[in-house]
C-alpha cells in the first residue's frame, strides 16, 4: 500500500495521497485512513472525482450514514446532501460549528467533496477542539470538565430563514419537534483515542447549563473565540474534486462566505456517531 500522509499544521490537518476513493477500499487502506483521522482530525485528498454513490460507499466504511433533515440530497442517494448556493441558503455554515450537535448522537465525521467552485474564495477552515482544550489553563479545564451545555437546532436553522414556504415550514416544524434542545458535555472525551476536546460550538450551543446565564454567556463567548484562534486551525483552499474528511467529534469548521454571487456546489456524506461523554 502506498498511502502517504503529509501533516499540514501542528494542530490538525493532513493531506493523504496514494488512494483512489472511487474504488472500494481494502481493510488496510480503511484502517490507515481511520488512524490518520484520529491523529490529524481532518484529512484532505486531491483529485478524487467521485460519484455520490462512491462517496456514500467510502463514508459508509466508517459507520452508518445520516440523512439530513433540512438540506436537499442527491436524488436516489439520500445519504449525500447537496450544498449548492444556487439552491440553498448556506450562510449558516459561515459560523464556527460542529455538525448536527443538536442530535443525541452527533456525527462522528463527514466526507465533503468539491463539485463546483467559485473562481476565488470559498475556503473552509477547521479548528481542533483538542488543541483548544489542551491550551486552556488547568483551572479553566477543571471548571469546564463535568459541565454540560444545551445544543439547539434553531440556533443555526432559524425559522425566519428556513420556514419561508409552506413545505419548508412543515419540515422545519417537524425537525424542531423531533429534535428538542438537548445537552452534551462541555468537554468531550474522544471515544477511541481518549483525548479530551472542547465540545461547545457557536452553531448550536446556547448555554452552559450549570452556570448563571451571564456566566454562561461570557464563558461561551470566551470559548468560541479561544477554539478558533489561528493556532488551532487549518484553512483549506479547495480545488475541484478535492475531498475532505473530518472527525466531527473533536473539531469545528467554518465555510468562508466570501464568493457570492458566484456558485459553489459541495456534496457531503455524514457518518453517524455515538453519545458524547
Ligand atoms: O461548504 C463547506 O465548505 C462546508 C460546509 C459545512 O459546514 C459542512 O459541510 O458541514
Ligand atoms: Fe458543517
């Protein structure tokens, strides 16, 4: 096997070459990618022109796939959602977030494929919750460890923007009913590596439950700013047919909204995770 792993920054990110994601991976390749993901948290593959079916098959090697309640998906391949600026308002991805933390079992990871890109702009950044946690002072780490936070779907999918037509409104209301606000630990332990990571995100986290509202607001603000310090991030400049895969248990990401009205089309397959602890 000639899989090469090139680390891209100290906090997270590696480029992987020597593998063709359009083909069924053998066990050795699959395990090497999983190991690289544990270590580097976000992986980048260049020149991978995969079909939605191949993307879903690749992602499914790492777990069951999630069907997103709001975003449109590829006809006949509902596990692959479409982020197309000509169709969907994707501005809420221009906030630092971890995907679907409004679920009791948020995604363990995702595979994102670049289909159509603007001439410039449209980069995506990832931040390491592990690097962010480890850089906190000991007193702050012990204050946060053991606390829980509320995550709410409506923070990133507000009714005003996602309930405009009758059909959208019905889907939004059903999603809201099925996904009431819930709690996750503020500090999450990675279920495989055992490493600790900050697990609050500006996309969905509304409060730290055990603190007074003003304390919660101030500390969340501090943590959101802290997690996304440039030192803990990597910024990816996309080329068409690039694929990124991230460990959604310990990272956040931000899709830079700097290219509209140019069109940008991405496909995402989301891998289900387990209950955070
Ligand atoms: O469009 C992107 O680059 C990333 C969007 C996003 O947040 C996601 O796919 O989860
Ligand atoms: Fe996302």
